[in-house]
């Protein structure tokens, strides 16, 4: 128990960093620290990108729904019956043909 207590005291006092075994590996500890920092930073960056991807997917879904709505309105407004109704409302002289279309070969 005293040995564990003395190790904890050396760590808290900073005496462990003055030992020869540890002082030889300062560069290794610095490299490990840099790798830890980079991995945490990459985690934050990927989280931001994941949130952005979710927002873009939502925007894409809304754009698709809007496109479907516009295309269905266009299809409904260009039907022959809708055009004939608009012509009647505008008082146009155009009427539907009573004779069938003649195809010239």
C-alpha cells in the first residue's frame, strides 16, 4: 500500500518526470499527445460534417417534394380539358376539333 501511495505522490508532485526512464521518452509522450489531440479534433470535424449531411438530406427531400408538386401541377394544367376550360373562361373563339386529324403520308 505504501508503494502505491508513494507512486501516486510522485505523480502528483511531478517527481516522476525527473526520473531517467521517463525523461528519455519525452518525445514519445509529446507524439502521443499530438495523436490524441488530432484524433479528438477529427472526431469534432466528423461530427460537424455528419450534422451538415443530415441537414442537406432534409433539404434534398424538401426539394424533391417541391419538384413533384410543381410537375404534377404542370401536368394538370396542360391537360386538354384544363386548356379548354381556360379558353372558355377567357372567352376565346378556339374550340375543340369535331373532325378527326388527317395524317398526310
